[in-house]
C-alpha cells in the first residue's frame, strides 16, 4: 500500500504530465447518446476466467470496475484512460484482495485481478487498429501453454496511478464499449455505427538467459507487411 502523501504526489505528477502532453483534455468515455447512433457493427473478444485461490475476489473487483465502464462511448479523437475512468480502487469502493505481480513476484493486493480487464481492452484495441498511447507488460510469465488464457505479449499491467492503459479512438466514428462478466469468462464488445476491419496479430517468441522476449506484429487486412506493435521481456 502506497502511503497517502506519496500516492498524492504520484497522482499529481501523472496529471501534470497528461496536461503538458495535451492528453488530459481528451480523456473520457461518455454516456450513450439517445437515438443518435445505430450500433450496427460489433466486434467481440472473450477470455476464460480460470480457477484460482483468489478467483472470488477477482470476480468482485472486475464487476466493480466494469460498472464504471459499461455501455459508455469513446468518441473520435478521445482517449480512454483506465485509471481516469475507474479512479483509485480502494476498499471503500468495494474492492477486495486479488492476485497481482509486483517486481516479478506473485502476491495479493486490494483490486488485484483488474489486469485481465485492461488486457482484454488492449487485445481488442490492437486488432481494431486503435492507437495505443500507453501500455505496460507484466514483468513475469506465470503460465504454461496449457493454462494461458491470452497470448503472451497481449497483457496490460495497470498499477494506480503510475501504470495506465491509454487508447485513442482514431476512427471517424464513436465506439461503444460493453462487457459481460460470468464466473467462467469475460467478454468485451466494441460496437460502432460503421464496420471496422479486424486485423490479425502475429507473435514471435525467443527465450534467452531466463527471459522470454515476445514481439507482437499487426497484419492490416489487404497488406502483407507486418507492423511491430510491441517487444516485451518476461522473466520465466
């Protein structure tokens, strides 16, 4: 737990940085407008929620966070910021203990498990060609190929307030974000009034000296040239 004064300083510095970059003025999902758009196109991604000793806490944390985001719109040119929408995830807001990775070690923290929510947002945003302004990988790979619920390299670690997930809507139309949470799976939907091409992701993984490097490439539809999205090192 970060001491109160230290946390306030970190929050202040993050906001100053966002203001100086100009991003702050574009933050924010908006309520769904009434009778303005017909959401005719929908792209969906579903991840399993695996059994774990802290699954109950994870589900509770996910539901609280989803309630802050569900059925809201990201307009053209606007920026989705995970922490701008959710705020400080405290016990007072109902969050409870869940699993986290800090410094390469597995532990528990209040609001643990939210990284599956940020990860699914990141994955689908990559496929739909949205602009990733900020994203952090985890420091360690905890899974085997049998237990992995999402490809290595598509995770998005979030730590309030220093590690955020920020995504810009570069399309000329709004995007409606919605989720469906069940005990065994999490589904994320991006709806739009116009079709969006879903690009393919390609992965290249190499292992050396106790680390696994994963490069993620985007293959735009109709274009054989791969675009490097990220290159991350994970401790094994």
